C-alpha cells in the first residue's frame, strides 16, 4: 500500500511541542476500499503494511503471479566460491548450506519419495545466493551412508503437525497436491529450507487470492475467514524456529499480520514481530520503515473514533491503544530507526526522510520555534553523515532555512557547508563503489555485488590505516585527516554485506575478526545474528561460546547457546565435523571452568557429565551417519576428557581411557604423541607426589612408560606416519634414557624404517605400473570410424573392390566423384550397417502421406529400417537394411505413388565424418557448427560400450553440395583443437597412426608427497621447455600426491638431459628419474607392456589398493560420489563432467556403459548433495533424462539395447512364387560395366531356393546373398 497517504502533511501530528493534536485519522486503505456487493465480503482492519495485498488490478506482478516475482536463488549457498574471494572475505570456511543439509537428510530415507523443490525462485528472500552462478561450496555428508534412516534428534524443531489433506480447500488443484507433498516431506526432514519456504509461499498466495478473489475483482473478503490461516501461521512459526526469516519474508509476514490485526493486543503482537525483525535483520531500512509506519498507524487508530460496526468494544480497544501507542513511542521508534540505519550510505536517506516527514511534516514550511530548533539540529547532524542523497538533503536544508531562518540564511548555510564538507568528500571518494553496488543489484548480478563489497571493504580498511598513520604523524603540520566520526565505515560495510548475503559464513567471520581487532564490545549481538542466519556453521557457534565465556556471561546463559546450537539438529545434518566443533568448544568451556580458582566440586561434576555426554552424542551421530570409527583423527573430545582427568589427579583413569581408544585411533601418529606426552607429564607429577629431594630428581631422569607408548605405537599395524614417532623415540632416549634403552630404540627404528621403505617401494612400483597402463590408454588413437557394435555392411563397396582396374578408371572419371574421408581402419571386421550407401532420397511425396505407406511401397526392395521426413518439404530419407536394397530401390524412380511421380536417388555424399572436436560437444554443438551450410537431417554419435574413448560423429545433410560446403571447416581450430570434417567414406581404410613421443617423456618417482606441480616444474625447467606435467593426486588425501610425476619435454634431447636428476635429493627425498618407453616397439616390449594392468585392470588394481586404505577415506569418497543411470551409450565422460561441474568441482567421472550409468566423484560432499537434486531428471540428450540412484541400483541395469523398429525378415524380400518370364530391367549401376547381364535378373535367380543351396565361401550368413553372389550366378559359376 502507498503509505505516503498516511504521512501527508495534513495528517501528520504537528504542534509546538512533542504532543500531537488529536485529529481524525483516515483509513490507510482509503485508496483501495471498494463497494462490496456480496454479504460474504467483509472489510478487514486497515493496515499500512499492505504493500502487496491490493485489489487484483493493483496487485504487484510478483504477488499476482508468483512466476513474475523477482528471481532470488536459495539463500543458503555462498554466491562466490571461496577461491574467488579476496580481501577479508577470503577464508576457508567450514560452513554448510541448508540445501546440502536437506540433501543429506532427504537422501538418507531411500524408501521415501522426495518432492522436488520448485526451481522458480518466487520468494524475494533477502538471503541471497547464486547457486545458479557458482555451483560449489564446502559441505556435509550426503546420502550414500548405508543406513535405513537419518534419525537426527531435533529437540526444538517444530513439533506441531500441519494438516496433510488440502483437497477440500480453496487452493488450486496443483497447489493442493504440491502442498500435501511438501508438508509430508518436511515432517520427515525438518531441515529442508526450500520446502518450508515453498509451503509458506503457497499458503500466502492462497491468502492473497482469498482476500481478492479473481472471480470477483471488486470484492474484498474478510482475511480472517481464510480457511488455511492457522496453517499459514504455523508454517511461519515452524520456519522461524529453524531458520532466520530474512528481510523479504519478514515484510510478507508483517504485512499479513497487520491486515489481520483488529484488537489492541493483536496490534501489539505485530509491534513485537517488527522489533524482532529489525533485531534479526540489523540495519534493514525497509523493515525499520515498516516498523515506524505500523506504530504510527496504531497511534492514529487509537486516536480515531470507533466505527459503527465496532460499537462499544471498539471504543474500549482504542482506549487501551491510547495508553500503549502514544506519540513518544512513535518518535522513539523513528529515532532508533535513523540511528540503526545511518551507517547505510545507500539507503539511510529513506528512513531519515520518512522520519522528518512524520515529525515535522513539510520542512519547507514555517514551523514552530521549538520544531524549527529541533529540525535545525537534526539537519546539521545529518549533513555531517556521508550518504548517497547528500545533495538532496542539503537542498531540503536550504528550503528549511529559507522558510524558518531567512535572516540567518547565509551564515547558517556557510557554517553548515563548512562543517559537513568532509562528509560530502567521503562519499565522493566512495561513489564509484556505491555506483557499482547499485548497478549489480539492478542487474541481479550477485557475483559482481559480492566482489564489489569485498573490494570496497579492502579499500575502506586501507583508508582506515592511512587515517591512523596521519593521526600518529608528529612534526608535520597541515596534515589533513578525512575521517568519518559518525560511524565505523568498515563495520558499516560488513553490516550491509551480511544483510545482502546473510548465509555467507566468511563475511560474518571477517566482521567478527575486525571487531575483535578493534576491541569492540558489541560482539554477542553480532554472533547471535550470525548463528541465526548460519545455524549449520560449527565455527560460528564455537566463536559464540568463546565470546560468551570471555564476557563472563552466566553459565546458564552460555549453556543456552550450546543447547540452541545442538537442539535443532541442523549441525548434525551438516555433518559430523560441524557437530564436533561445537561439542569440542563446549567441552573446552567446561574444562576451563574446573581450573578456575573459585571452581567447586559441582563444577567438576558438571564438566565430567558434560564431556561424557558430548562424546556419547558424537559417537551416536557418527553411528547414524555411518562414519568410520576414527572419524576424528585428532580425538578432540577424548583429549578434553583426558585433560579433565589429569586436572583432577585421576591418572589411572586417564591411562585407561587411552588404552580404550587405541582400537579407534591407533593408526594416527598424533594419538601416540599425545599418549606419550601424557605419560611424560604423569611421570613428572608422580615423581613430585611419591618422592622427595634427591630421590625425586633421580626418578625424573627416566620415563619408561613414555618410551613404552612410543614403541607400542611404532608396532601398531597401519600407522600412518611412523617417522614422527621414530624421531620422538630417538630424541627421548638420547635425552633421558640409558644406553641400553637407546640401543634398543635404534634397533627398533631401523626395523620400522626398513618396513616403511619397503612399503613405499611397493607403492611406487604399483603407482608406476598404473601410470604406464594409464599412459598407454591415453596415447591410444581412435582407430575405428564406423560403429562395429551396430553391425555395418559395405556390400556395394565390397563389390566394387572386385571390379577390374578398367572399371575403377571409369568410375574415377565420373563428375560426381565424392571426396574420400581419412577415416580410421576397421580392421578385418565386416561392416554390417552402411547408412551412407543404404539410404535413398525420395522426393515429390504426396502431402500428408503416412510413413506406413512409404514402407509398404519400398517393402519389396528390402527391409526398411528407418524413414525420416525432411522439414517443410515433400521428401524423405529412407534407410534400408543393406546397400543392395537401396540400389534395388532405384527401380522405383519415376513410379507413381498415391497420385504423385516419385524421384528416387541414392543419398550418398551427404554425410560428414567429424572428429577431434571438444570432448564436451553434444548434438546441439554439432548442429550449431554446421547450421550455416544447409539443412541437417541427423547427427549420430557412436556407441561407447566397447570403446569409451571414441570421439567422432556423423552429420547427414539433405544435399551432397551442402556437405561438401561444410568441409571448409576441416582444420579449423576450436577450443585449441583442429577439427576434422570430411565427407564420409566408410570403405576408405588407412593404417592406424601410432602416437610416438620420440623419447620426450620421463617418469619421476619417489617424489615427496607434499610436492606440487610448480615445485616439479621449477626443478626440471632448467633442462628445457616442459610441454606437460601430470602429477597424480593421492585419492586418500586431498593435499598429497602419489609420489610420481610424468613430464613431457619439447625435445628428446631435453628429456635425456633431465635424466641427470636421477638419485638427486629433492625436498628431503632422493628421486628416481627414467625415460618412459615409447609405444610401438618390438613385440617383446609389447608383450611385457601387455602384462601390465590395462585401463580396466588398472581400475581393479586401484580397487585392491583402495581396500587397504582407511575406512574413513572410503566412506568420504562414497559420500562425495553420485550415481546416475539412464545415460545413453553415446554420452562420454567429458559431457557428464561438464554437466556435473555446474554443481561443483568434479574429481573423477567413471562411465559405466554396460549399465547405462556413471559414477561422479565430487571434490566436496556438499556439491554431491546438491547434484543429487539438480541432476535428477535432467535432459542429457533430446528426449533422454537421467536419474540419480544408488551405485548398487545402477549396476543392476543392463547395457542399452537399441532394437530396430521393424524386425528383420526370415525370407528373401523378392517375390519368388511366380517364375520370371524374362529379364527384368533395372537402372544402370553407377560405376558398373555395360556388358554382360549386370542389371538383369534371370529366371534362374528367381527360381532358385536358397535353402537347398550349400553354403559357399561367398555366401552371406543366414542365407542372404551379396552382389558377388549374384554376379557369380549370372556368370554361371
């Protein structure tokens, strides 16, 4: 609603004092009231917040039609990947987005169907993100956990169940069904943010439609009669218990409640919601304006006389309202509004201008002396604050002075301008950033807006440092300091940024760090808002607990913070790591309380109980999530428990705790070092307790129990990094133990080191073996150009191969000679399908002729496999089973068909063979590439079932001339590749071209695991130019390599020179360097290479190696892997990877063509969770949609089998029941001889029963005959 009608000067209270005059208050709905013709249409209470609830003709587009709402993505994903941020936003955050949490929970119920969340972002929630722009962030576990359900305890999640049946409501049918699905879904998975939001949107839209029904444009129903009002309120309360409501959601909520409020108590409840909204969305100008407008409206409502419909009850309500809503309350709210928003240079003028209008009316008119003095002070203070509309404010000030202080105009204006010039200068310096922010918001470019905020803050902090340096400058005069004394510019920017991007943890953390750096005290309110907007972030909750402890908040209040963090279940859904962070912080708090001077026995009891319960809670969560036993390699909670027991002098209990956890953490060297340190401390404390004087000192020289712990750790199977324990053992024995113990330690160290070296040697050999096989697979060149799996046959070309050389010469002189393509060899396999020579082009077809008629017409010529109509023309391409049938079909040229004379020609020379295009290219890419050259009939990709590395396709044009024109693309560079475009000639055979690197590649082994590609480049670049560096990553550790690398130099001489690095030390290890074997050597070498694992065998070896890895890494990989099925066998890994990378970085794609599926391994678990929703049902090829499933379900699928539309015939297609009376004329064959009987069919041919003929070497399988058979029979052979 236009609230300005409420705030017109004639209606604004004005007097010489702060007490306004009582005057009639007009209804804020005056401009939308309508005459109601039906008794059912009752006017609701007026409300100034009805910005969207207007009659249908006035309803804003985004309310009237949700599809027209401003587009806002899900607010719980960072709009920019962490890697792209700079400045103080750039921090590695462990935050999880709510979409991923929902994915985690929803997919943990595999037996339940999850309703897809609407992708239309109808709600204009201020919690913005760009999931559609940058698809990845860090996240939590996904649905690959092997468990039937995800029983996350949500103690404070909404327990009030909403109705599940909406079939009898006034909602549209689609909304009824959708709402029922969503309600059932959120009851199972309460952490689904988008589901809650969509429920509210549907119910809110129903509320709007109820008040202003589309069937009666002039009607306005009573909003209280909305049958789903209780569900709408319950949905919002449920949402509020779990998540931050958000600026736009608050505005909708306040709007609806203001329309419904009729009594004084209900109006007070709306005021309370306004207060909560401005606290939660700190600095929001729209919310503060809404707050102030509502209080002003309530004030006027209380002063107005009740209507006849209200009667005596209305007067009583207004009497209560006059006591609650007084003029002082109105001004206090607006005073807080201008104070809370003055830091927002872009929007603070909206609140300030409204405040001046509410308090003074038209400031350009003559005011009372008191009001004029107050307004002068406010104007002068405002002009000292930098803001976007400074010029307009100064112009209003000029009008005010002219009307109220005309005699002092020049002096006041001059003084004020001088005092406020700094504010103007400050904004001018920042106008570039402000303009960029405005432009980004206008274009809905959240990535640009985010980066602009980042750069703006970097600039502001630099300016702050300059001011500090100037202020500390001594001995210099006339040093100008341009500083804003009204508010902290950096903190103000952070506040504006979190209002725009409230779910980006990095901004909250950067803001908090800045305030700590500046020794600010208002940290708790900031962290309260941060954890409300990012309840899945353990780091923010931990900071909240620490800040509460530093502020010496009562234990009960600090405990409430911990309870709030863990009670909703959102941290649990975020993953075990996020839950561990908050439980670790809580245990640390309890432990420190026991070490205070004033600590009591009760504090110790509370601490022990809290630590034990935290450990149990985390272990229970790990069990539910299917995490490995050593999910916490740092055993944080157990360490806290040990420290507690030590502080209480319970060393035996602490030692027993270590012994109990050996089974869980024995593989971690950190565990043994912690155990060792404990034993050292225990030895010292026991020495002081049990001994005195010199005897005490002698006992400190040795710590046998500590030595025993290190020895036990070194002998534990599967220890991750023994060298750390070896160093600790030797150092300890050198410093504290006797010679005998040192000697035993040296022997044990040598034994362990030998075992480690042997293990590394085996791992290196295995890695080298895998690398060789991988290199072999990468160096293979696609050698097949026709789809052998589909069974091609080149009957015509085979016949021509047997024709004499004289015939070849004749054929080569024809004008229609087709350019041969350089296609790869087919080996010795027969081509069973030859579309190029088995297709005919039929023109002049009758209008609206059915495909069946065409099939029947050409049925006697052979088996018709496919009929494809050409667009906008009376022509079609008819494909036969073999080339002979197509040749025979030429006899139908000129025949009458359905009243039309057909034109039939062979459809040769119109197909292009295309290869060496980008691996991610699909049919649309090929069509767009070739479209300028003519009409494309079809694009065919080969099946990848037998060879996943095939990358070629066939594009069929309507005319051969168009295909020849398109060959000009041959050799054109596209994305760094020179594309090959040739006219297809399946019979052209060329020997396979082997790739030979001419000795330019070397293999580097025994590399340090922490080495990077840049380090290796610096090491070998002195020997020559490196064209390629491939460093395989360790799948078991994200930041480790596998210890090997493959380098390709520009020349072989450079590669041989690099062999000098063999056995040289690099980063503490001696590396091995050898020249890689070239492909295509002697058979002996070939046989030796063949014994190494193949591409597939390498996968098996990797699987065997992975079985030896830690269970935790295997589980992590499973959680990061998404299985999809219904993948066409023509789609390669690169296309799947490109599609999946829209959800986040992809580590690996494994294509399973034998199961119509693929496995996609993401870098982050959050991306895998999001992919499960976004990829499900996505169209990957025209008419083909993939499904997200489990790996086991995908592996149960069989390979794709493409059945022909019509089955093959078991008998010959030629009529044989009637003896031939003479030769049958056939058209002359292209390239054939003129003499003999070629082109004639004899009676012998038609009367011979092929079933009684013995099979010969020239006969085709299954009794079918080739042109050679016909030729031999005609010759009498």
